[in-house]
C-alpha cells in the first residue's frame, strides 16, 4: 500500500489503457447463452467493439447496433431505433435474450431505457452504460447487476448444493472454468454469471454462430436465487452480489477481492470446507497447493530482484500485485484504467489512474511490465520485459486459455513472470 | 457552421458515374441490421497515417480506446511515429454538462508542449458534436497561438458510414491544408497518391519503381505522408486515386480548384500494378516516360515470373472461392489469377456497381458473382470443386466442414500483398494454406461420435 493518485492530472489521455463501459457491457452479454448484445448508439461504437473482441478472442463476435444517425438523434427518443432493431434482429435470428446497452450518444440526449424496455414484447435486459462515465469493469458489473435485477425470480428457500459465482471482467474464460471446477470439486453445482467459460473459450463449434454460443442460459439466470452460496470475485462485483441477495436474503454471500496467490485460495478452500463440512479438499487440490508452494520458492529469486509495472483494470491489478508481492516482487508502479476503492488496497509502491504516457515517464522505476499488448511498443522503446495480460491482446493467440489464479494457475503465472524477468536480464546483460 | 462541409453534397458525388442508378451512396443504416464502421472511423482511416501530426479525438473513450494501434500504417518519419500514439480528451459527465471546449484547448496545449507535431487534427465525435463544442473556434485560436495548422475534422460517427467519413476527412485536408504552402521545387512528373494509406507498407511495394522512373510523389493522403507535403499538394500534375472511391470528391474539387487531373487505379496483383504504372505515365503524357515505363514493366514482370516459378506446380489446376467486399472482390481475384489460381466465385454483396462490373470482367462468363455468399459459398465449393476459400474469419467453419484450405482475407492487414513483390507474399501464404493438413485434421470426428 503506497502512494495513491485517484485523479488523472492531464486534460487528455495519451496511449490510453482505459476501455469504455458499453464494451464491458457487450462482453458481459456474451456470457449469456444465445444472446444478442444490442448497443444503442452510432454504428461505429458497435463496429469498433466487434472488431476489437474478434481480434482479442480470435472468434466471431455477435453484436448489433441501433445505428442512431444525426437526424434520429434529434427526432427520436430512442424508442424507434430500439423497436426497429429488435424487429430486424428477430427477422434473422432467434435469440433467447437481447442485451440492450447504451453509449454516450443516447445518454446525452436522455433516452429513457426503462420506458422503452416496457414497449418491447421480447425478452430484453437493458443497462445504462454511457462511455463518458465509469469504464470497462463497471460496464460489465452494471450489466451483471441488471441481469440479476431484471431476470432473477425471487426465492425464499435455498439449495445448499447450488453456488453462484460472480466473476469480474478481467478473469479469462479458462479462469472462470477453473474456479467452477475448483468449487465443483467440493460437490457444488456452480453457475457463473456472466459465464465466458463456455462462450469465449475458443472452441470449434458446429457452425458459425450468429448469437453468443455458450454461457449461462436465461432460464438458469432466472432461477439463481435459490443458491445456498454466492461468491463474488473482484470488488466491482459487490453490487451485483447485493442485488442477488435482495432476491433471497437466505443466500450466504462471501466476497473475494481476487483469487490470486496462496492466501486467497486458502480462504476459498476454508469457506468451501466450512460450507460442506468436509475435513479436507479433493486430493488434486492438495497436490496443486504443494506445487504452488514450490513454485513460489523456485521463482522467488528471479521475482525478488525484479521491479514491476502492472497495468490494468482495478480488480485485475488487485490479484496480480498480490501474487507478485507474495514472492518478493516489487510492484513499483500500478496504473489503473479508472478510479476504484480497490486502489488503496493494492500491493504497490505507487498507484495511479493513468495511461501509458504516464508509464513511459516512470520508465526508470521498473524492469518488467505486466499489461496489455499496447505495452509492447512501450517495452520496446524503453527496453523493458513484458508479460502480456488483460485487454486487448491482439498479438498472441491463446489468451482465453491463460489462467493465473488459484493454486494451479498461480504456479504457472509465477513461472511465466520469473522466466520473463530472467530472459530480460540476460537480454540487458548481452547489451 | 460555415466551416463545416455540406454532407448532402458529398453524398451526391457528381464525379461518380454510378450515382444516377444507385441508391444514395451513404443511405441511412437499418437499426439492428447494420455492419461496418462509422464516419469517424472513415476520417480516422483517411488522416491518421500522417505520422508527423497529432490526432486528437475529442470524445468519450470508446472512439479512440478501442481503435488506436489497430492499423499498421507504416512511415519513414524519423521523429516519434504519431500514427501509433493515441490522443483523446476522454470526456466525462462534467464535460458533457458544462462543455468540453476548455479541456480540448488544454489538451492541444499539452500536445504542443510535449510532442511538437507539425499539425493537430481534432476529431469531433457523436457526443461532442451533440453538445455543440465549437471545434472550429478552438482550432482557429490554437493555430494562432501555436503557429501550426489545427484541423477540425467534422465526421462524428452518427453522420454516416465509414465511406462518408473518409470523404469528410479529405474535405478537412482540402479546406485546411492543401494549398497553404508552396513546394520548394516542382518537377514535370509530380503526383499525389490519394487514398494510399501504406497499410503494412503497401506503398513501398511500388514507390521505388516510381522513383526509378523519375515520377515524384509530391504528397500523399496519407500513407507515409507529411503535413508539409500535403499542404503543397496543389502543385502536383496528377492525382492518383489508389483503390479509394471515397476520395473522388476530393480529387474532383482539386481538379476544379487547381486544375489537377486524376486517375483511379489499383496496385494489387501483377496486371493491375503494370496497368497502374503505365496509366500514370500516360496521364503525365511524356513519350519518353511512357517508353521507359514499358521497359520497366517488362523487366519487373519477367523478374516476378521467375520468382513465381516454384509456385506454378502448387497452384496449377487449383480453384478458389473468394468472399470479401469492396474493391477486394475483384482486386484479390485478379491477384489469384496472376498466380495461376482459377477464381470460380467471388462475393459481390458488399460491392458497388463499379466493383461488380470489374469482378465480372476478371471472372469472365463462367465465374459466379455471389449476391448472398453466406448461403452460396458452401454449395459452390462442392459444385465447382474448389480447393481454397479466401474469406473473413467467420467463414472458417465452411472451409473446415468442406475439408478445404482456408485463408483469412484480412491477413493483408498484417502483411503487404501489394505491388509485384507483394504477390510473392500472397503466393507463399496461399501455398502454406494449401499444403497445411490442419483444415482436414481439425474437422476429424471425435472417437465417441463415430
């Protein structure tokens, strides 16, 4: 916990890492099966988003736009564009849900989403996500909350074997799957909301998908409120957890800021042992815990002499900074896309809300960068090592199968960083 | 308002011969059934390649946050390559309520203090256009203060498509840059390359040939471009539109204002590259230049033929289905034919009348022009016995299902297929695709599904 600067000090962003709320909302809707995300705004927001995620995931991305034009922006309250969109979408495909999310344009003119949603006779969830507020992480979280508020049916009893996982946006599809598997190892039936594990994990489907293929089903969302346990991961997801508990106060909620490193994973195991009454976890988990312990010791020499810059979303920073500092890694600078209560808790000497120009100016303070592929040019110019994490990663294939958390992923993550640091030092030594 | 271009005029482009028969070039998009980028993206594509200028996007984070560093527009500019630097005011709620003009002014001052660009392009976006921030005024004041051109670009996304945005980008250059500076010297063979963005270094595949012929590229809009050069572009003898119908309004206006004639061509594939070089020489009208160009073409084609020799056997008898849009419907088809691959079908759904005519000319009577490629391509692969599908990533499934090779047409965003030398890149990539066992293997049925 070091010095934290919450406000951007410049009048502009230069080489931004920040992404917009509507893009976070799109991604959340991609975690619902058979869904058509519908972005309300000019056609460009949608086009940029589609291309962005297609390149990141190397998968086709289903999304539509209300295609607001200048004339409509003045004349229409949004209802015409949205009603027409729903009609036109349904001419071609049969989604189980339309995920309506806004952008800056309709929010500036004040389109009333709740009123418009009532005019539409089709399963639809709406969320207000202007891109001049919040960011990627909040767009995802607001969408998750909207899915809960608008779809989940209230319940009064709980099924102790059923568990709901609310993951933050920066968890990869495989990470969500690993958490589900981990918990299922204790005998739970786990449902994740949103669930990218089966939709954007990069699987060869039967045919090209015109809608999201995989993810939690609408019916599963509707009946989430009878789960015995709710686990939220990432501070951005706490409001979603609270919204779910309103549907059934009998549910037991446990929050984790992240699931990276030995201690956080131990806490999860303690919770699961307490919930199940088991005295020990599945054998494979115990085995992986020992491997992580060994990985920490094997990697500490390299990481202990490495100074880090970590760039990303607040919830993502929380986990990465913890995992590195656990083995003596010195996180000198953490750059967050947006402000968040998470920032004061980060294990970093200096935390700021900023961009990659800020990172460039602080280049003397770190050796290895952990951040998105925009950091590549920075690493090259400043002669730094780089481990690519977060959005976007357009340069490497296999992003959705990276996993850095729990005992198993934690071990892989430390190895990758330690090797990158060692390679970088050798590269510097060779001149 | 007087500073802003008249969008109606741009939509009804008199220089476009098809405008009588076609629906308005940029008619309103259908809600819920629209693909493709917005006007802002079009303007960005047209102007971002100026590496010595800062490109400041005045809007919320979506516009730039999702789009910077997405286009490999190469440059030889020795300073900091500003094509790969993203600048945005990232406006917040406060700016929406109380105006973002002050923030914009401060942002320009910051850029001038820290990056010293030759110009700043300031892009309006939907939100800042809606709240009425006065870009013209801010730019005028900033230009007076800093002594370099400040170019307001009025192409907010909601005015229309990418194509219209490119026109508006050209309009901004015409209004604020072209004709504001005299070139140090002029030659009889000065040309401008318009619409060549040098993505993956496409321009460099043929630029050295122009140099060798003594044809000087005075200015470009905007590949490997310089602000100083585009400012003096009005002294060129010829405008060369490279695969870019969207900028036809610009070249027409330059003809009216400065008397510069223009030609439109492509440098994709052997035949088009040769035709293009000759067309430039002929338009410049010098008999010696024409003779030298013919000699150069013979030499280059012979060199290419020798380099392609090892591929002949691989491509002999191979048939391809092409599913793309715009000028690629025929330009890639032509390049494939140059390699000895038969193009049995090409998609023309997302192509203009002009593109369709060209596609028909290249494919001849037997080739199929697909109006509904999503439904047609699988059937045509079977009927025609195609070996190769070139398409966007979504069509990979079709190729896998049919067990034939697949090549992503968007590869060209990573690697240049332009000019004579680019054809070798294309040949190598297609050979690799055709010889790769992965397409059949990946389609293998699981043991439990047999």
